[in-house]
């Protein structure tokens, strides 16, 4: 089991400003796509817009314009959370979350899933992080969550009060401030009433998201082949 270590430095990084929903979505998409579509990472603006507006594995689902996403990218450049790649026909963008916030890959994976999908239990996080980082067990997830919550230079996650009827507490990120936590929608209890566990629902969602990603990857491969062969897809 990977064990988190306390990250100390002689210089404390500046406290981040509260990020907007779209800014966290942009940052989350960049972190996610680095692992799920490495062949096309860093992302072009068009690919980043598509990832922000993706309907699977997203909560809430949004409809952001290209101009909106471009503005969010510019805002994220100031705290060095996003970097623009030079060269090539179109600008491409990559996250710098691990270095800017001095975080291990496990913590970046947890924050990514929280930014993209909203508050979740440690069990849900372990399943939904599978493509970004494979945690050995739930205790490993909880250990990294605790480290993120106890950072001396500012907590990045918070454990939420247990909801009525729930068996586990959920966690939420603090990159958008406390208000985002208060407005977080309650998890539906319909699954529990039907005799389906939260972990089973999360596993099904993860499988659907994985299939969606594979379909999108196949589409890009077909488009690339058609372009190389000079035929219309």
C-alpha cells in the first residue's frame, strides 16, 4: 500500500484563489486526459472544450463555450496550474497541478475525480480513480485524503457530515472554497432502496465511463487513419 508522506518546504507556496466551477473542470479534464488519452495530451483547445462538456463521468454536466474555456485557461496560468506548450500548429495545454501544489500523483488523482464528479465516499473514489491511480485499498485512499485535509499550507479537501441513511461520509475538494461544499447536491438514495450498494453503482458508472472513453479513442483513431488515407470518414 502506498503511504502518503508529509511534503514540507522551506518556502510555503502562495494560497490559491478560489477557483470557479469551469476552472476546476478545465483542471480536472487536463489531469484526467493525461492518463486516459496520453497520445493526444497535452490537449488542444477543442479537445479541452469537448472534455469539459462531456456528459459521462461529470457532475454537474455543463455547456462551456470555447471562449469560456480559453478564459479559464488564462486564469489558471497565473497560479501556474496550467501551462501552454510551444510549437506545433495549434496551442496545447497541460496541467501543472503536482508541481504547483507540491502533490504526489495519488493526491492529484483524488482531487481530479472530486473536481470532475463532485463529493464522493472513499469507496467511490477508489473505483473512480482506477484509470488515474490504482489504490490498493480504501485505507490508502483515506490516508491520502487525510493528508490533503491536514496540509499546513491550506486544506484541499474536507470530509462532509454524513447524510441521513448513508453508511459512509463523503469528501469534497476545497479548490472552489466552502460554498461549493454547501451547494453540493445530496447523493440519491434510490440505489440503496432498490438493494444496490453505493459501490456497485459507482462501479457501473466507472465501467460506462471507461467504455465511453474507449469509443472516443476509437473515433479519433478512425479519423486519423481517414486523414492519412485521404478518405472521408
